[in-house]
C-alpha cells in the first residue's frame, strides 16, 4: 500500500476579533492484495472552514466542511462516501459560570451498486461552574457521529462487502478541575450509549455494525509544575464497554477494548529552547478482536516507553524520538493469531520550519 496526502490551510486574525480558518486538501492511495489478485485505487478531497468571534461576554462560531473518498476495485467496481457538515456553536460567560451549546447538521451519502443517504442532527450542551477561583465543576451532553471510512465497504480480501451505517454516540459527562499550589487535578465520569458501531465480524470475515453498545467509566489526570523547567503528568482511565443489542452477544464485553489505561510523562527544559521528554503508556489485556463470546485467552497487555527531544532555533525546530524503548512485543490477537504492531524499538526525527 502507498499513500499520498496534501493539504493547504489559511488562518486570519482580524482586528475586529474574528478568526477565520480555511483548509482544503486531498489524498491518493493504492492497495494491492498480493494473495488474492485484488487491487484498490483510492482518492479523496476535503475542505472545511470556521469563523469565530470571542470577547469577555460570549463566543460564537460557525463552520462546515465537505469530504469525499472513493475506492475502485480492479479498475471496475467503485465505492464512495461523501460527507457534508454545517455547525453552529456558542458560549456565554457569567461571573462564576459559563454555558455552551451547539448544533450540527450532517449528510452522509454512501455509494456502491446502490446509494444510501443519511441525514444526521447532532449537538452538545454543557455548563461549567466555578466553586472557587481554583476549582470548577462541569456537566455536558453531546450527540456525535463516526462516519464509516470507505475502506469499511471492503472485506479482508479486498472484495466489495456492503454499505456500513454511520455510528451514533450519546455521551453524558460530569467532571471537575482543581488547582492547588504547583499541582492540577482533573477528572470526569462518562456514560456513552452507541449504535451501529463498526466491527470486524469473524465468521464471514467482513465489516459489520454492532446493534447497541454502552461504555461506563472515568478518567483522572494529575499534573505537577515543579518549576519553569520541569513538569510531569499522571493519567488513568477505566472503561467498561459492553454490547447491549438484541444479538447473541448481549451483555458481553466489546473485544479489543482495554479496561485500564495508565500513562505518565516527565518533561525537562534545561534551557528555553531544549525540551527533553520521557513517557510511558500501559493498556490492560483485552479480549481478542473476534472473541465476542468472551471465552478465549485475552491478548497481551500494551506497553510503550518513549523518549523525545526537540531544540528550537529561531524559526526552526529539530526533533528526535525513540518509541517503545524496551522493545515490548505489542500485538493484536485475532483467532489465536498474533498481528504485531509497535512491536519493536523505533527511531525517528526531523526538522520543522514555521513562519
């Protein structure tokens, strides 16, 4: 497989306080399934815009976007997914509280031999209240969508499969954030109801959608700024992800989801231009990606120890990194077979230029 992506963006900060952001770009790619004599050619384009105005009293923004992607199998059969989005968001500030809300309208058109169109209405509403100048509480509700990638229409051999519905998620959250001295503590509890979430079906080897899902959990993060040169963070997340549809897997855990995730990091700036960092992430063992009955041995836990370094010189930034320093053997397990990912130590680096 090879991929080519390109994009161009423009941001303007107006004297009136209006920020304008416009982006567009595209991609080209090709996938060859060497064992099945299949070839997929793909291309896509996108464009989005956002206008935002903010002052001491309120914030308002309007934006939207267009996105289209297509794949052609063996230079004949074509699959295509088109997205059109328009949204409006706002925030209102009071002395000790703030309210936020928004609404989005989205149209998704999936094309194969037939065409399937979906009109989606989403949005969010929330409130934040400052108990003290250093402690705040928030609560929110949102409805969001995940549009299926055009690749979901193909099976594991590259053959045309079928159209996949857009996934819908209703998310309820409550949380808090506190600052005390050099420390900052934040956390939240969430309850997420999902519908039509995409997954890989192990019997027919095709992409399908789960009927209904539920995720209950929480996250916590503790950050410490020891001084201007050293700061650290420690985060933990727990999620209980279950299937709750009318299929044969009702009540079982969604495969491939770790219940426990722990991450920590430490950054040191010996001088203003130099940033040295070390981070570690752990994910607990999860059920095999095709173990919807929850009866097989779980996959190995995920571990990765990473190092980063960057140096800024005027408009240039030189950076380097080492991922998975300990060479931990991470893998996805499907049907007892191990598919390695991030399974060996990786080095990289580059130069950035900003003007």
